[in-house]
C-alpha cells in the first residue's frame, strides 16, 4: 500500500499539474484505457506479449530499461514497428532511494538518446522506477520538458506466482474509462492478464490506446480539461 503522505502528494499534484506533463489517469469520458508495460524488453516474454496484443488489435506503451534495450535492440524495433509507443524507464532501473537526482537524470537522458537514435521517434514519456520521485528528480524532469506517466491500476503482477492469481485478479477488476495499467513484460503474467481481460470482453468495451492519443485529446480540449478533474 502506498505511503499516506506520498498518496496525498500524488493526489495534490494530479489536481494541480497539467495532464500533458503529469498523467495518472486518462479522461473518464473516453471509453478508453491505457496498457503500459515496464522493465523490458525481455527476450522471451516481450515477443509473446506482442503476439497477444496483435491478436486482439491492442496498442500499448512500453516503458523500457535502456540497458535491456541495448541488449535486445531487435525487440525495440518490433515494438515500434507494431505501432506501440516507447517510454523511458531509466538505463539501469536502480533502486530509487539509492539513486541521486544527477544519476537518475543522466540515465533518463542516456535512455532517451538511445531510443531516439534507434527508432527516429521522439521519446518524451518517463516513468520513474517504482513511481518514486524526489524533489530534485521531479524538478529535473520538469525543466527538461519530460512527461511523467504513473498509473491507477496495479495488479501487482510481480507478486503473482500462478495462472490462478491472474484469473482471481481479473475477476475482481472493475474496468473503468481512463484506467492506466501498470504491468511488467519482464514477467510471464502480463501476457496472461491481457489474454484473460480480452476473453472477458474488456477490450470490446474499452479501446486500448497509447498515451500520446490522450495527449492529442488534451490539446484539442484544453479549456474543458483545465477547469475540471477529467484526468
């Protein structure tokens, strides 16, 4: 469970900051949700996940670790070629509380440069490891015009040990427009979760979109979003 102080701060920032720079949840009127995957690419699980996403005609955002991308550049090519979005999850995914702001920001820039050189696409979405940010890290990202993406749906797939865990979570999950999923493609369960939700008809009711699609909607409707808590 999130620390109460951190949770209150996150809610305050969500209420005050523009969703084009600080995104926790998408527009509630959209009939859309966002699938996001952290910590990859993984040589076994990422290709399997890409096949499942293609079979169900789903788009997603992959927050990749730079050193994993450097080991498996062909998987970065496959993610981009399939029309998914690439995001930045630092170079090493080091423990946040043992990582200085300077090291963190250097890793963000290194990963951004690598991904942009490889794909030719701009990389502007960042997800800090474990969603943790110090004042210095947040300030650095803000000054460098990065967009920070967190989440509001966390199945905690890193704790799952069986398909029964997947099924139990999917049965409990109440789909809602604007949901942002936190999943991990370094683990086998993300693929099973997507397959299970698809079989339950979730993606027939809610379209899975990349984060930039919400960004475009934000720019089309700034007055409405600026005066409400649609995100």
